[in-house]
């Protein structure tokens, strides 16, 4: 079943993050809201608030006692799906997918467990693999006149890198991509959404069981899931449901987020020839360019649930209401960013919060940055100059994660 | 000029380290520390300011 709610006429009191105009161009909507009604409200899919200023988004993100992470989905899970889920694994719902769906203290220690897997040192070890993934994809694209930058390239990269870190076979990548899309992108189709998370849970339960057996037989496994299983021996707090929940998060968190960021970066470079040429000729600006593209096209919006009736900045928030953490809109706030609507690949001062703000700061940020850099560098170095092919439509996904899902590119020579 | 990372505020965004690896070091959890307890060498002062202005958590303190 897909819910149909009709186009939005009043963005201040009846917004909808899945509205067609919001998917295609949310920037103007945020600008208007920021001026007139900086925290918008809607009753579509429950009572939701949408802050649009940097100040509000960062303040709310830091107040995790009032604004809990126990409901982070922008499009809420159906109540019936919740019950069906309990039949498969009654425990998983109690813990969700920590650390992202947890508050302290559970969030604090589960986060600490996985952070070292994404340190600069560790991420450098994944770089040669990422490079070869990108090179293989380019080998298939090179010489073709038309390429879909999203489907043929961006979408293929992060899923392969994370499969390696999780120690699951590359053959699963298409299946993972479908699951993640059904869960986050097509979230309005509650049936498909439930099926996807059910399949993820069943798949990972099997993987965890197999690894447990291998480990008990003395096998030396060095993937992140096996690491969590081994940690259970010395830390009784890590129960099976937590291992499963963390594995679910690690599988989902880095796929469409990073693929969206790579896709948006290619969309920008394919629409702004000066920037493409500049980045190609001046590789030394790559670091500021990546941060700027993350700022301007921040992919991720996360939700929070209000834990007690609160009057926040004149908004009467009720317990159980949700607040959509609009990191992307905060990153276009003119009080914090000079000319925020201008994408300036050399921007020097850029306190963006594309990776969040406060205790839930993206655990995979270093990995995402490395993937972005390698993917963009390889694309512009190995292929001729390109542009977005305007004779064909670009298709944007949004809601929880915004980025192009169809990106027709044409090459210039 | 002295530079210090307020560890109660740092959330490990790593922006300081990317801008100025000469000044900051990050541990396995991503949290940053300044390598200098005393005054910074003069030629690093600009970079310290830039790192401070890019930290999303306002965790970097600079004192003259
Ligand atoms: C450009 C790509 C990415 C973006 C924009 C992004 C963005 C975010 C954001 C905004 C949060 C904070 C969520 C919140 O406040 O509720 C987050 C959390 C998280 N991300 Fe990412 N992410 C990206 C890639 C990745 C990758 C590659 C991984 C690797 C597995 C990853 C793993 C995580 C984890 C584990 C958390 C939870 C941290 C916690 O709750 O303590 N992310 N991400
Ligand atoms: S930029 Fe700020 S939050 Fe990030 S590591 Fe440096 S001091 Fe910490």
C-alpha cells in the first residue's frame, strides 16, 4: 500500500518531505521557511516539526534528553509491521539498531565499539579496495557515449566497500541495494518496506550464526561482525540482539548516504563546467571541494522523538511528536554560511553539519570522505569532460536521504 | 598563540585534522587533541584559526 496525500499548498503548516517539489528543489522551500516560519509543522504521517536554521538544528541535536533518537525514521514504521517483526525476532525491536536508534548510555558504548573501525588509519586500509572498485566500474563505462552516473557508478561503490568490511560476498550487492532502497527510499510503500527489513534481519541472523560457529571452531575472522561476536566473550552487555541491531545499522548506514553524496557531486560537476575544470586542473582543492559539496547537497535528514511536552522557540511540541533534523537546511543558513546558495569549491569557512551534530556524529564520516574523494577523482581523471544530459530527466530521491537515482551524463569529446 | 581542544565538546568530526595535521592528532575514536601545550609556531597560526572556524562543535579554543 502506498499512501497518497496530495501536493503541498501550505509549507508552513502542512509540509511533506516526499512532495515532488521538495525532492527536486528543497532549497527554495527552506529559504522561505527560514524567513517566515523557521520551524514548520505537519500532521501528515503523525505530528512532525521541521527546523530550518543552523541554530535550531544544532540545539535540538544536542538536547538528547528532550529529543530522543529512539525514533529516527523520517517516514514512520507501520504499527502492523512492528508486530510482524516481533514474530521474527522479538528482541531486536527492544534495542533497535544502536548506536543510531539509541540514547546514552546504550548509544555511548555501542558507538565506542565501532568507531575504531572507521579511524583514519583503518580507512586508509580500505582505500586501495575503493580505488580498484572505481577503476573496474570506469573500465566498463569508458568509451560509452551515455552513462548513468547514479546507476552505473555512484550506486555501485559504497555497497561494495561496506560488504568487504562486513565480510559478506560481493554477489549480495544488488540485493543489499534493493533492500536499502525499499527500506529508506520507497518508505511510503509499507509492504515492500516491511519485506526489506524482514529480509535484512533474516539474512544477518544467518550470517551471525555461521560466524559464531566458525569462531568457536577457532577460525580467525577479521570482519566487523565477527569482531562484535568476539567482544561478547568479555562484555556481557553485548547481547545477541545488540550484535544483530548493530550489524543492521552497519549494513544500511553507509550505502545510499554515500552513493547519494557521490551522485550529487557528479550532478553538480556535470551542471557547472567551470567547477569541473577547476577541480580537474587543481587537485589540491579536493578537500575543500568535498566539504563544500557535502554542505550544499547534504544527503541525510534524521528524526527525533519528543520525550516530554516542550515549548521550543514558540512551538508547542507534544510528547511523541517528531522533529526532523534538517541538517541539509541548516547547511544553507545565511547566518552561518556566506552566500549559502553559491557552491564555492574553495570555501574556506565551512562549519557544515552534513554528518550530524553532537553525540551521534556520523561514525562512518572518514570512510565516506575517502570514498567520495576516490570516486570523484577517478571519474574526472579517467573519463573525458562530461555534462548532465539535459535531453533526459534526472530523478531525485529524498525524505531521509537525498540524492540522484537516475543521472544521465553525456561526454564532451 | 595557544590552541586547545575542549574534549567535552569535540565529537570527532575530524575537520581540524584534515585542515591542520601539523597541529592536531586524532585518536582511534576520532577525538582530537592539540600537539602543542605551549605557544604554536608562528607559521601555524593561520591554520589554527582556520581549523577553529571550521569545527562544527565549536570545540577549538584559541588564546593569545
Ligand atoms: C556521505 C555519506 C554519509 C552521510 C552524509 C552520513 C550522515 C550521517 C548523519 C547525519 C548521522 C547522524 C544521525 C543522527 O544524528 O541521528 C550519521 C550517523 C551514522 N553514520 Fe553516517 N553518513 C554517511 C556515511 C556513512 C558511512 C559510510 C557509514 C559506515 C558504516 C556510516 C555510519 C554511521 C553510523 C554508524 C552512524 C551512527 C552514529 C551514532 O548514532 O552514534 N555513515 N551519518
Ligand atoms: S573539528 Fe572539532 S569536533 Fe571535529 S575533531 Fe576537530 S575539534 Fe573535534
